[in-house]
């Protein structure tokens, strides 16, 4: 019985390693990391990392500190600087799943924008845009920004930061 359990465990471990190797093998090694600043009274700093895949698409990984419970926090990619009010959502990213006392995480493979325009890694890292993480998907908490930050061209704007974060157009 012990041999069967050991064999099953070894098989599962090997499968997990193969999946991680596959994900790593799909990446070129090019990546850009941007800081996410807390956007409200919550202490939730984080990062967003854009990783180039060999097919030219982008794996977007968000990590957010200070999340609580198992809440799902919507993530939007907006065109323009984070201070632009009511900026249209250009892509919905997978929500960050919060974990009490840990870092919440989200991973999204981005191949196209909301208008179905294809976007490559090279185009994305040059985009004048921002990322906003919301407290909730609906209700009064949907307009609370947990964290956000400029990416691409907008990241070069020195006037960005928590005090200039505008509420997003989240319909």
C-alpha cells in the first residue's frame, strides 16, 4: 500500500513539475514590473508584471498585499493616466483572489482588448494605460479602488499616485 501511495505522489509531483516547466518554456524571459499603489484607506500595495510569451502575447500577473478573506477583486485595464476620470475599460483582467494575511493574486493571458483588437507584449508595454483593482464587482464598494498604477507611457508621468487616482467607469 505504501508503494502505491508513493508512486501516486511521485506521479502527481512529476505532473506539477511538467506544468511549471511548460509555463516557463512558453515565456521569452522579457518582463516589465510596475508598482501598484494603495488607492483608498486600505493598505494594499502590490505589483503587476507583464511577461512576454513566445507567441507574442502577454501573461499578466498581479500580486496585491493586505487582502482579506476569499474575496474576488475586479481588475481593469484603462487607457490613459490613472488620474483620468471615467476612463473606459479597455480590458477586463481576471480578478485578484484575496487570501487572509497573504498576497492576493491574479493571472491573465491577454491576447486582445475589449474591442477585440489583438495586442502583443510589445504594444502593451508601450500603451498609455493604467491598472485599477476594485474592492467589489457590484454595489457601493465597486467604486473603491484598492490599488492602481500607470503602465507603459503613463508610467513615465510623474504626477501619478494615490492622490490623483480617479474613480473608474465601471459599468
